[in-house]
């Protein structure tokens, strides 16, 4: 107890004397990189600072006083500012667009090892964290894909960043149980009934009792006040001999919501939880060569376009100290990091799931995922949407004359002449079943249209003030 008290006193004094850092990544790159050619010392320093800063916040000190050098600037104020921001509104708008397309094409902003946060109870695992924010804070800032690693350790299902069951779950210590953490997610979903969550459960259970406990927690915690489940359950007839069903990529979030669900759970194929968890190993790929990612249409040489059009494509990053120890020559600036520039490139190329590490609402990566409205648009209360030369949309008077974005069988073309918005649909139709006036619904579709349009600004099928995008 005396050691713990002294540690806390040291944290308090350090917090009061230190100047807050802008972000952990910025601090490491600009400071530590000047004296260390490899990442491990810089990441190690950041982990110590982040743990101390988190303990400072737990002691109830003002958040502004808890920003140590090398630690991230975590605060309730930054979260509150974000939920009032244009970025949040634009991200919500894009998410609504994605509701209408099949899961194969719908984008999910999310976090990697979402549970492994320095914000949570202090453990060995959390001290080498992937995240700065709690699960609820991550949801608040538009993360719609969460990853939870489940281990059956000490006779209970716990969330920990550890070795697999074959290695005795080495790394698990006193982490919280799945049953203790899941209510936070359930409460957020009940408070936000229009939102949709992709929940990735990484399976390190490998025990019948563990699967049974996990399913019981899902049934108990992910339900509405009236007792109905929020989870889309696999069709029992589709489970097959292995006891699991693949994630239905042809269904849209709108269809799933209409069926009464707002959560889809994915993981590996295991009979023990196949009645609740869709198998997704056969329908997704993850982490190609992020370091060599190129702007659309080149994208990632690891995956041809046929992969993007047939499977979910997920990219994640790893900011843990253990990752730098495993790769001791890794430079301070992680070559595989999901930087804002790469996020924008991946979005345009059609990557569907992002697993961010150390996410903060103002770190630029959420903003980089925006492909629709230009900053602070739409500025007009009434108007029509125009895709500009940079691919971003602005609201302009509908009486302006522009060429029109026309779609047919997934291919874009432009009208032969410039017209006012009211004549756009007619300008597209060349035959009874010919091209139709259309709206890009994904970042990749938007990039494809811009490639077709070249330098020409074009009308797209959206009127400001419409309750939802016009259907074809």
C-alpha cells in the first residue's frame, strides 16, 4: 500500500509540473526520433507516460494537468467538442449513405484491440495499450467496428491482450470479464437505437464453457428494454456441419435494421457460438501492404480489384511496445501506420474496415475518411449537390448548369450536355433501361466518378434538405 501511495503522489507531482503533449504519436516522432533510430525506446517512454497520465485522471485531477510529455492529450472536452463538430456530422451522413449498400461495400470506422485501453483498469496488458479512449468514448466519436479479444482464463471469459489458449493465455492477469464490459456497449446501443455496430470477437476461448458463457453474455446484455435482441442471428438452416454461417455480404445495414437488429457479430467458425457469431474468415482479408499503399486507382498491390469487389478488406495497425520488440529494427514512424493520408487513399480504393490504434477525435484520421461534403458544406439551406474537381461536394443553386453523373451497371458516365438540376434525370436517360441519374454511396464509387468526370464538376443526385438520399 505504501508503494502504491508513493506512486500516486509521484504521478500527481509529475502531472502538475509537466506540460501537456499534443499527441503520443506527434511527441514520439518530433522528440524521441531525434535521438533514437528505432521505435522501442520511444514507444516504451510513451507507454509509461500514458499509464501515469491515465492514473492521474483516475485520481480526479483536472484533465489538462494530466498531460505528460509523450502522453496523448486525452480529455472529455475534446470528445465533447468532436460530437458538436462538422466532422461528426459529415461522418454520420456518410454512415447513413453506407446503410443502403451491401455490407460488402459499406465502410466501418473502427479500432484495433478496442478493449485494450489505458483508460481501463490498470493491468499489465492495459499498460501496453492499443487505445487511449474507453469503448463508450470510441463509440461516441463514430467508431462503428469494435474488436474484443476473448480468453477463457481462470474459469471465466475475460478481455485481454495475450497469447492464445495453447500458450496458457500468457499475458492475462486481472482484466475485466466480458460480462462486465459488454453492458457498456449494450447501454450505448440502447441510447442510440439508430446506430449499427460490427462487433468482432477474436476467439482465444477454445473451451465449451467459454463459448457458452460468451453467448449467455451476448443474450443478456445486447437486448432492448422490451427484451428483444439487438443481434442479427445466423439462420439455423445455414449453419452447416461446422456449426457456423458466413457473414451475408449481400445484405445492407438498412435491411438488417428492418429485421430488428443493430449489431452483427463476426469471428472465426466455432460451433460453440455459431448461433450468434457469423464466420468471416472466408469473406474478408486484412492488412495487406499498408506501407506501400498508393492513391486510387493503384491502391494496394497485395490485393487486385477482384478482392475489393468480393470480400471485406480490413486494415489495422499495432502501436504496442511488444510489437516493436518483436520487430526491433522498426523505425519510430511505423511504416504500417494508418496515417490520415493512407486512410484517405484506402477509403477511395474501397477498404471497408479500419482498425485504428491510439485513436483521438482530433488526430486527423476520422476527417481523412470523409469523401463526400467539402469542409463545412452544405452551407446552403436549400440547394443541389455538385461534385467538384477535387471529388468533394458542395451545395449550389439548382439553377446552375452542369453535366450530370449517370450510372449504369456500376459504371459511371456523364450526360452529353450541361443542364439545370431539374433536367438532370432526363439528361441521363438515353434509352428505356439506360443510364440513370445517380449518387455515389461509397468512397470508392465517388473516386470512380471523379476519375470518369476528369476536370468537370457534375451534378449528383442529392438535394439539400432531403430526409434521405434519392433512390435510383
